[in-house]
């Protein structure tokens, strides 16, 4: 494992943070402009997945973890976007299944 100089690490973390802020603002704009679009949940799910991947790589440093931990983290990051898509397209069915 190679340790980058602090200035380089700071630049990478700052860039990751700026990407996360930009994606958050993009999500807000897309939600406001295309609120009734059928494809919007898919795009938002992709943005959420990408943001999770950025956090896992830049801040949690999953790329230097054991492969099992990396795969587990990738699965965890994929759960929220998948849940969003399933809920957006099959919400009524899921609600019927959840009724006692």
C-alpha cells in the first residue's frame, strides 16, 4: 500500500467532495425540471449509485480493503438505488404485499 503525500490526498478528497456536491445539485435541478418524467427514478438511482461509489472509494478507501470487504461495500452501495427503482416502478405491488 502506497501512501500519497498529504497535499495530494487533500486534493483528491476535495475533488471527491466537489463531485458529490455537484451531483447533489444536479439531482435537485433534475427533480425540479423533470418531476413527472418516467425515466427520472432511473437517473436518480444512477446518481445515488455513483455518489455511493465515490464515497466508498475516496473516503472509505474500499480499493485498499480486502476483496471481501470491497464486494460487501459494493453490494451495500447498490441497495439504495435498487430499492429506489423497485419502489418507483413497483411501489403499489410492494405496498399490497406489506399490508397485514
